[in-house]
C-alpha cells in the first residue's frame, strides 16, 4: 500500500469500505430488479444531466471532472448498462447475433477510450509531474506500456457469441468465455490506467471500483463480470460527477507519485496482457478456432461451471 499510496488512517479505510459496500449494494439493486435498473441508469442520469452536472462537471472546474473523458466515460458506461438491460429483458435481442456483439463493442470502446487517454497523457510531456486540467499527471514510458496493454486487452475479448441470459429471476447477462485470466488482466490494466491518468483519485476509481465488480463476479454471480463492471462504473462516475470534491477534499487518499510505482503498475499490466494474448493464441491455434465466431475457453472448468449454473 505504501508503495502506491500514502497509507490512510482508520477513517480512510472505513470510508473506502463504505464506498465498496455501497457500490456492490446498488449494483445488486439494479441487477435483481428491472425497475431498480431503470431508476439508476436512466431516470437518475437524466435528472443529473439537466440539474446537477452542468454545475458540478462544468469545463475547467477545479476538480478536473469537466474534461472530455469524464463526460464520454459517463455516457458510454450508461449506454452499456441500458444496452445490457435491453438484451436481458428482450428474448428477441438475447438471440440476435448482432445484439450479442454489442457487449463486446461497448467494452472495447471503453477500453480504447482509456488507451487514448494514456497516450494523451504521454503527449503532454509532463516528465516531472504537473497539474493539467486540474489533475496532477506525470508522463512517462508507463503511459505507452499501458496503452499497449489495453490494446492487447481489446484484442483478447472473445466468445461473445456464447453470451446467454440466466434462467433465474435476475435474468443476468452471462458471458461464459470471459473467464478469470481475462478479468485479472483487465483489472491490472485498468488499475494502471487510473494510476497513470487519475493518479490521486485512483485509490477509489482503481482499487475500490475494481473490487466492487470483481468480488461479485467471483462470489455472487459468476459469469456476469461485464454486467457488474458496467453498473459499478456507471454508479461511481455519476457520483464523482455529482460530488467532484470527494477524492480531493472529503476523503483523499493521495498517491505517492513515485515514478517506480507508475512503472511497476504498467509493467505488470503489460506482462499480464501479453501472457493472456499468448495463451489465447495458443488455444486458437491448437483447436483451429475462429476468434470472431468461436468460444475459445469452452474446454475449461470455469467456462463449464458458468454454463452449468445458468442453464
């Protein structure tokens, strides 16, 4: 912890835990009730867009929420939530191969947006660290490494033709081919992205936010990682757009701003995604698969478990 962040006190840990529990709880509310999802991801954002965000996320505000990336990320995350709900609750869409490509597309788009941001931060040339658009940033080789890691993460998205809707009451969008190696590689990449590009906010939007979707994916509803990710991301970024002072003044957990920490995070992320790419390439070649049509990990235990639990 001390390598990446200044160690928070007891109150800091309590706030972090509270944020984690809140994100997971609201995710469950939106996941298990259709009206909960409509309220959280449609009605509430419309109200915030009209009455709150023009003030709290105005361009040039002191907390950095007014930059293009925050606005694009907010609506792309919400588009994912609403699109996934449409697939979950429409039997026709759930069987339409073009509709099933949407989750992969919106996921790839979100990752690509972040890759562009990493490359943009490198282009600033802030080699010793400086405040740009009211965010402290430090440019370095880590931006390039992690941008490449993100592009590899996009390339390794696979098996969307096998997306199914669970037979239980929650009607979750389950993606059996998205097994744990891809999720871990994504988490490592995304943490490095937040550390590189939203450095002093990354304890929340990196560590806590990633835990809020990875824990449910492993222990609450397996196979629904992307649904968990879109929901918790949308919830968090709506909160940040509404209360931009949270990570700066209300409950800050500053980064150490150590160049070695930046390098280590991006190096590990790149190594993990290279390993994932090699493993996936091996599976494709061995079994003569088409990554645009076939499920690649259908012979693995995690895949079989998710399918068995959702038939």
